[in-house]
C-alpha cells in the first residue's frame, strides 16, 4: 500500500471549514483514499473514502487532485467535537490488503 | 445491533504472563485486524486475517500470536516474549473487496493493557 504524509497538527476556529491535506504521491490505480478520525482513547471512526472523484457525505467532503497524488478532507463547519486525530490511508481494493495507518493530523478546534 | 466488541476494556497482568485479548464481530466481515497504539502515536498493525484459519503478520508481529478459528472471532495473545506489552490494543474488521459490501473498517473501542 502507498505511504501517506500528513501535517502533524492543525488548528481551526469553531464554525470555520477545516481543510486537512494528505500527500500520497505513490498511489497506484487500484488504491482508494480513506479517511478516519480518532477521538481520544476511542477506536477510529470511518469518515469517507474515494478513488478519483470528489465525494461528499453527511460528515465531510473529500477532494482528490486530478493526478491523485494528494487529497484534502474538508469539514465544512468545524465544531469542538471535531477535535481529533485524522488519518489518511491508501488501501488497495484490487485484493484484500492490510490496512496501514500513518501518524495522522491532530486537529484542534478552538472557540 | 451489528458491531465489533473488544473485551475487557482494561486489563492488568504481571510481567511474564501471557494474556489473550478478545475481539468479536457480528458484521459478517471476512477481514479482521489487530493494532497497537502507544501514547501520542499512530496505529501499528500487528496481525490481520482475511479468512478463517488464515492470518498474516503485520509490521510488529513479534511477541504476539493470533488465531482465526471462527469468522466472528480473532483473539490476540500477548506473549511473554513481547518486551513492551503495555499499550492500547484495537481490533477492526471489514468486508473484502468484491463482496458488494462497503469496505471501510469498523473498529472496536479498544483494550488498554497494563503489564506490571
């Protein structure tokens, strides 16, 4: 599976959009981009995933660049409860594969 | 309700003892995973299994063992050979590609193991 690179930490004001970047320059054609988040001492929670088109669900939007080498998770109106560690993962769907996490981005939402 | 259950939430053991962490899922998922998380760190993959009676080592398998005798269950044994066993352990499951189901992983709430 391709490796991902994320900033270690980010801050966002409550009510503003949080834009979390992820670099996955070695991604291959059959690999999806998944985003999870982990609130302190809990199991990670799935947010969204995509292959090459932009995706939106009730939690967030995922923007994948045309060359697929990077993506951005957008939380449109961040709240204090969005404070968490956000993980960007690349996972092959062609065959079942191990699910490898990086170190993630610690997002702090402030008043 | 469908989900993935880890037990117990907190576990204390004496150094040198083996300990088994439980992970059960009723989501009918074929794939199951075990991760270790140390304070302030990301998740590191210990073992994963894609089918009953088969499993593969992850990135930090030394000192751990697993079994997959039933689809629903994937217990992890932390053996005395694991030099630093105190950590937060997370189990996950997912459907396999091509099964027509969503493929995101679902996580349990974790077991915090302390070895003294």
